[in-house]
């Protein structure tokens, strides 16, 4: 019982002494020495020099000693990889031990040693341990797979450990299942590879639900967290999952309860909107949430942060439970502060009680807490009209206390109340004015000035008051300066005769003596308005103000929906998406959207696309634009001249012209560009000669009529301005010179310039990802439009989307991050090498025919498609070829032309087609055959589009 | 998942540091010390994010326990785990103190190795852990049967009880422990009141007994209402209570409770908490506090507090303590009380009035004159008057109806088990604003 002595060794030469003791013959002495080493390690001393000596102690029967040595190994193996190898033999031997505890210990420790050479040796024992007869070893091995994946993901996939792990999901022992779930979830969370994704079907779900009843509390959390990522097929399934998860709400572990709440909150979204089931479920959620508030303060804090989200999403849940949020005097401050924001909204019935509470809090000591309480009183007033009067009188009482920060906060709040209920409570203005001198915070000063300006006609000495502020104009913050400017202009418009001097003074201060552009701009606007048309000025400045909404302090709905999917996790505590605080490129968010409902309330009916796109990583840092301005101008000019969409970006130029010509002036560029377009010998050399588009494109380019070879759908509005704080994004996709582009038009409908644009894609079915950073002329001033092209790669992370072609995009600018989604036209993904050989020259095998026959008939889909222009087979064939649909053979049967065609998608899926064309008929028959039936509707659509539009 | 776990003393010196994941470096240990333990202002959240690393901490006496992670972990799980860790350590070596931790650091590392694997909490049940993590070291000569018994318990469905337990006398102790919480306005209006109850059991039973537990929960009684005697229910009026919510020890079959409202379980051996519950309706408040505070000028205050006991005269309340806060600028206090002892404690800024016991339906009062130093500091925030007590009944009205024990394999029956039930009501936060 005197292990503490190990902490006190601070002698010099200690390492040397320890070395001696470690090599001692006496077992006891050895053990003592190892303990000393571990103690030093804990305190942060470097004891790595003892590595060989400690490892020598590993061969022992004493389990306690062994564990200590392992602990040492885990810490230092990385710094001494060569020495660590010495330990491998013991590990491998221990993995064969008869004692399951030792087997598990060995495999557990080995996974923690992040040395490549050791990892190699780990594979065999791990494979055995995953199939060990003892569940204790299996559960340890399951976690070890996750460890190995963290060290070497490829190895795990190559060695088939993932499959073994999936098998463990059906293990008879619930703890093994739970650990396997935890490991699989983590792997699919961190790995971009599709093979590592955790496929969950009804069968696995049932197994998990069964294990849920039997495993440890922690295991239940792993399983519930995994369940919350599952998307049920229909509302019946969602309902049955909810039913089986509900009993967990009575668990004593708050983690289990919160995770169960997450599953249920998501489940309710999948079940219909207003069903009885949802109503009863909501009722069942309330008591456990309240119970969480009587656990340890730290758990309470987590619960409160989550309740905040839950109440915002479903305000009904805690409607009747307001009292539990009353703050207790001895609560830690973080619980007190949180109780506030979680408050279920005040209603007419409970307002008296709430106000009494709030007033009580406003006299507390903690400044933040008091401020929040005062603000809450204001919110009540704005929300419940009947209570406004009581709130105002409460606020007045608080102002009488003359406690500085209370007064200031109250004035800010009263300003909002004035805005909500104009011409109702102005009688209190005089009381407010009494406190003018005590205001020293910009917020409060600005609010007070606003009040004076707004009600200038009722305040006799308004001009004096404002003048007093004007004295220190330059020392004020911008916010106050702007407010003062406006207030004085208002005053002038109301009492023109007495205040002319004052207004001139402020205008000159704002326009001449200030270097703040906002202030100068506003000053000039007022000045001109006043000098040209005072009547108009009156209309503008004294216009009726829009009412303010009562729902401040709320999260944006898209963010809220995303956070609901992260209930219980850190994201829900921070109220930030994980991308904001978790590092790592590989971080890929799984399905974290709530389902979006169509008006009918049918789940997933539209496959709607408005859902939030979780960002995969932090917003991309915008690359500095390096193109000198005249170059850009030249590029644009060129583009116009040729009526070609020549992109002025360097990457783009690279693909058009060989490098040496890049830096030359406009003339050369023109020459180079033309050369390449005309298929001149040198510039094109870099491109594959077989490029089909060139042939097709050439004719078009000579006609100078068309800007790209493949069919480009017209631009659509993807992100309407109101949803993105004034940024409107419309776009389309195109292929030019073998490069796929997203063509975007960004329009700034907001009042302020925008800049710092960046773009990111969510994982999508075909792995589309931006190949370079988004280059937007920055800043984009109000009203300005910018056309931008974004080259795309096809080797990004892949995840099957629903609908298949859905692409979720996150766009960032200096204002916010916006999410939208769009559909990728499938022909964007057709590749130029999609021409299947009709027959293999060497073996004389009819490749096309063989492939056609190879695909089962069940995979053939026929459809009548339109041929509005009644094109002949040649015309159709040419047209399709431009979009990389290649005609391989052509036959004429009974007066009908048959075209046999092939195309290949970027992910290697082949689609074979047979097109029957009846002369002079407006329709034709298209039969498609492919192994991936999912793409057929899209391909059919592409055919129709291309034929109709080109 | 959890990337590492550190334990610090109050000075911020690290006592235990166990890193589970590669993304947590040694600098994390220092980051927490600098930004949380040594922070100039008291931290305002138990979760702190420093340079994209999140720290979860709890503090027990003057020891800090912190979990570190760089991932989006389940925050509920982390705090529950930290609390569990404290519980495990306490059951191994008692109070969490710097000395105890230093004395047992080898044991703690061994425990941490077992109950957290790669940051995933594993079985942390003390009764099981004690079977194979012992301070003396596991005996090398454990038989194969014993080994597999240990592992099957660690991973098994009934991970909280080992097989083959035998007692000569089968005995059961059942404690209904309630904390009654109250917040009352100066006018005597109940602002909020709730009872947080726990049912703590000590079971000394042989074999793997199956237990069934029944309380006078309204829901259960209403459901099986017909079989009960209806006259009995109406006669007492309050023979059943409405439980707002309850949570159970992991041994209770939750799905069975959900469907049949019956509490059935195989109990752990020894002491454990079977159930927690919460009620808010029809609470019989054992005491009422009536405050009267009068500010006489700027330098004097008069306080009078009356307490009334409100329960059967035959019962006795114990350990009564009333704490009356005084302003910070108090210079002197004169106290007069008829019963008990009262003292002004300057260090705590309060008058503490203690009564050893008090019968039901009685009244007692204290009055005090407080002299103040003139000060122009901001207003005194008047903290509430708080009270502590212990009463021998359950303020929620909860009654144990039955606890049946079945052990089909061993030949003892429900009748052979000796059962003891005790009710204790204690004050939680029992506050009256003044």
C-alpha cells in the first residue's frame, strides 16, 4: 500500500540505478523497479533509455508485472521500433496461452503498439483470436481490428478482417456483438473506402436489437449509436425500431438514455408526422429527459444542451415541464446558464410564474447569468403580447436597481420591445433617459440612441441628448456612430428647424473625418438624399420598420436537423457540426440528414434534395488567385471573340495549350488556342489521339457555334437567394476537352460584398469532387454576377446516394456556409474510352456480342424514346458520339435500322444499348443492358435529352 | 472514442496518464492543466475545447479526472464513464485522494487497461472486476474452469453476478432513500418540489435467484387494479403514488418493465442501487420554513425564522439544521432561539441553527439581529434559507408492496428469506427564499 514512494525518486543517476534493479535476479526487486519506471513515465520523465531492460522483464508468470511492462511498451515502442521487435515473440506466444485473459491481454496490447513491423506479426494471431472459443478474447479482438485499421487501413481491408468483424455481429455473446458494432462504426466513420462502410440491413438491425437487451450499459450505447445511423425502409420498420428502443429510456446510465433519445428523435422523423404513435412517443420522452436533470452536474449539462436542441425541434415535448428548469441557488454556473436556453417557451398561462423566476435571477451575482435573465424577460415580452406590459414594468424595476450591467442589458431589451409594439410603452422613455450617463457598452449606447432618434418628437431635449453623444463621436464604436448618424437624421426630419446645425455637424463628421467606409457611405447617402429630395429622405429614413421576430437564439433549421442526428455527442454539446471541431480529411459523415418530407408526409417520397449536406471537412481554404489582371481580361476577350467558353484559369489553360505557351501574351494564347482547337499537331499531342470528341468537335468549332462538345443542360437555379442570405447559385455540368466541369453562375443579391468563396461536395455515387479550388473574383460586390467553372475529378469518396445522381454541395463564403444539392446528368460521367470493341482482333472474339449475352436478360430494359427531329441513324449516331455514346455496329433488319452502342461510366460500369429506329417515326425503341440496373433510368433520360437537344 | 484519461491533483500535477489513441499527445496533459486547472477564471463548462481537442472533466474532492478526445464522442457516455471510474476506484481503495491514487497507481493502470479498450468502455462492474483484478495479483494456478468462468462473467449476459454464491442465511435489506427537494417563495408558495428516490438493496442470497419487486406505483396498481381490494385503495385515499419516471440498475429487465410494468431481475451480490425514481405530485413536505427579514436602516437587519414540522406526531425527525445566510458586510449577530443551538459562522456567511430532533406537528423559531458595516457595494443577493433533516418515512408516499425471491435450483423458497425494509427521507435542496 505504499506505492506512492515511487513518485518521489528524484535523485540523479536514477536511470542508471533503475537499470541495475531491472536486471536484478530477485523478482520482487524487478517488479519494484518496473513500478518506479512507470511512475516516472506518468510524471512525464523520459525513461525510454531503459527500453531493453524493461522488455527483458516481459517473460514472466506474474500477470501484474506483465501488464506493467506492456504499459511501458505501448508508450515507448514507437520511439524504439527496432527494439520493440524483441517483444513480438512473447506476444505471439501469449496469444496461444491457455489462459484466455492472457490471450486477450496480448492481442489487446499488440494492437496498441504502433510499429509497422509489429503490425505485420499481429495479423495471424488476430485472425485466430477473432475466432477464439472464448468470448472475452473475441470481444477484445473485435476492438483490435479497429486499432489495426487506425494504423493501417489497407491492411485490414486486404486481410479480410472486415468480413470477420461483420460475422461477429451474429455472435452469440452480446458483448462481442457490441464491440464489433463499435469497431465497425468507427471504421466506416473514418474510412473513405466503400468496402469499409457498414452496411446495415433488416437482418443486422434485428440482431443488434436482440443484443441490445443483453449487453452491458456501454455496449448498449455502441449499439444505439449505430442504430441511429440506420435508415428504415418504411414507417412500419421505423416504428418497430422505436418500440424496441423505448425501454432503454429507463436505464440508469444517462449515456444509454441520451443515445436512445437520439434513435427515437430520428425515428419519429421517419414515422409519419402527426400520427398517434409520434404523440405517445413524445409523451414518453419527457420524463426521462427530466430525470437526467437530477443526475451529476456534468451529466446535467450535457442533458441540458441536448434538451435545448430537442425543444427547438419538438417544442411540445417539455411543454408542461417548465418547473424543472428553475435554477437552484447552488447549481454550478454552467448548469444555471444552460437552464436558461433550454427553457421551454413561455406561454400565456405560465408567464406570471416565469417572470417571477426571471426577476429573481436578475438579482443574482453572476453577471452572465443576470444578463441572460434580463434578455429572457425581453423575449417573453416579445413572444407573449399579453405579458408585454408586465415584462416592461419588471424591466423598469430592474432599471431602478441602478446596477450598471442590469440597466444596460435592460435598455437593449427595451429597444426590441419598442420595435415589436410601437407606440405603446413610450411613457417610460423619460426613465430611460435618466440613465443615459451610466451607459458605457456600445450595445446599450446604440440602443439608447436609437430610442432617442425614433421618438425624437416626444422627447423635448432630444437634440441636447444626441448632441452630448456627438462630442465624443470619434471615440465611439462603429455601431454607435452609425446609430448616432441615423438618429440625428431622423431628428432633423422631424424637427428640421432647430437641428440643422446638428445634422450638418454629424454629416461632416461621418463623411470627412471618418475613415470607416460604411460610415462614410451612409453619411453620403443621407447627405444626398437630404439635399436633393427631402421628401424622399423622409420616406426612406422614417419608413415603417419590419416587425422583429420573437424567435431569436434559435439555430438555423438545417443546422438543427444535423445536430439532432448528433444527440448525445460532443457536437450536440457544442451546438456545432463535427466538422467544426474534428480534424482529419478522412472524416466522412454518414447519413446525418433527417429525412425530408414532401407535403403528403410520405417518407422519402420525393427523395428531396433540400436536406443539409454535412460537410466532409473544414471549409476549403480559398487559393489565392495568381492570374494577373490583364491576363484575365485577355482570356475573357478571347472567349468572347471565339464565342467560346475559354476559362481564364491556369489549370484550364494547361489542358488547352502545352506549358511553354502558357506565359506568352494574348496573341500567343490566341494562336495556341486556335491551334489546339483546329487539331494542330503539336498542342494536341498531349491528349489521347483517340479522342472522339475532337473529331466531332472540330466541325462545330469551325462553325464557331458551339461552346462545348457534349450536350450541356441549361443552367438551373440550385440555391435561391433567400435561402443563402442573398447568394444565388445556378449551374450546370459540362465536359470540355475531356475535362468535366461544373459551370456556376454566382449572383450577389445581398447588400454587402461577398468573398472567400469555397466549395465542397459530399460523398456521392460517382465520386465527383472538385479538382481545384473555386476561383471566384473576390469580392463579389452587390448585384454582381460571376461565371465560374470548376474542374471536377472523379476519384473522390464514393457513397451511393438516393436519388442516385444526387450531389450535395456545400458552398462557403464570408457570410456563412450554405448547402444545396443538384442532380448530375449521367452523361457527364460517360468516358471517352466507352467504345467497346466489336470484335477482338487477336482472338476474333465478338466482345460486344459476348458481353451482351453475358448479361442476364432480366437486366434488359426497353423504352420508347422520342426522336422529335426524326433524325436518321447517322445523325443520331454522330450526335450520341459527341456525348461519348459510341456506335459499335449497325444493321438493317426489315427496314428498321438497329444501332448497337456502348458507353462506360467513370466508375467502370458498362452500359450496352440497342436502338431500333423506324424511318420517319417520331419514336424509337431503346433497349439497355447493364449489370448495374440503377443507372438505367438516367441513361434513358440522357438519350432523350441528347437526341432532343442537339 | 476516448483518446486518453488523466488524473491530476489540485496543483495540476499529473498522477495518472493513460493514452489510448495516437492523436493525443503528451502536450494534451499540459494543455488541460494550463487552460482549465490553472485557468484565471473558473471554467464555465465541464467540456472544454482546446485546439480541436476536447476535454471532459469532473472533480472529486480536490482530484481532477479528465478524458481527452479529438473525435465527436458520445458526451453522455464519457461523463457516465468518469463517474463509473470514480465508483470503481472507491470500491477498491476508498476515498478518492491524492495519497490513495498514488498508493494504488499500479492498480489504477491495470483497471484502466481492463475497463477502457482503445477508448471504448468495457465491463466496469466492480463485483466482476474484483474477481480477476486483485491487488495481490491473480494466482498463476487458476484452473481452466475458473478462468473460463471469469471470462464468461465479464462478457456474459448476467455480467453482474457470479455463479455458485452460497449463504447459510438468505437475507435481504431494502432501503428506500428519498431526497426531497423544495424551492419555496417567501410567501410560502411552492415553486418547485420533487422527490428523488433511490432503492438500495443489500442482497445476501444463494445461487442465481430470480426476484420480483412491487411498489405502490399508480400505473401498476391501476393496471392490475381489479385484483386488488378496491375498498382498500379508496379508504386510505393515497395508497398509490404517481411516479414521474424511474431508472433501473442494469440487472432489471427493461423490456419486461415496459410491457408488463413488473420489476424483475437477478440481483447482484451485496450492495447496489436497484432503482431510482422521481415524483413531483402529492409530496408531503416534512417541514415548512417561514422567514421574516426586515432591513432596519443601512446598518441593521432583523431576521425571524419559524420552522413547522408537518408529519405524524409519533415520528421523530433528526439531524435538523437550518442555514440562514447573512450579508457579506455583517459585523455582528445576536441570536435567540428556544430550542437547539444556533451560531453565527462568519466564514460561511450564515447563521447555522441545529436541532437534534423534533417531533411531528411541532413548531420552533429563531430570531436574530444582524449588524452591518456600512458599505456601498451592490445589493446583497439574499440567498435562500436552506434546511437539512432526516425523517423516518418516504415523503413521496412510496411503499414497498412485495419482494419475492425464487430460486428454482436451490431448495429455499421465498418464505425462508429474511427481508428488512427501511424508509429514510432526507432533505435534498430544501430552500425557502427570503
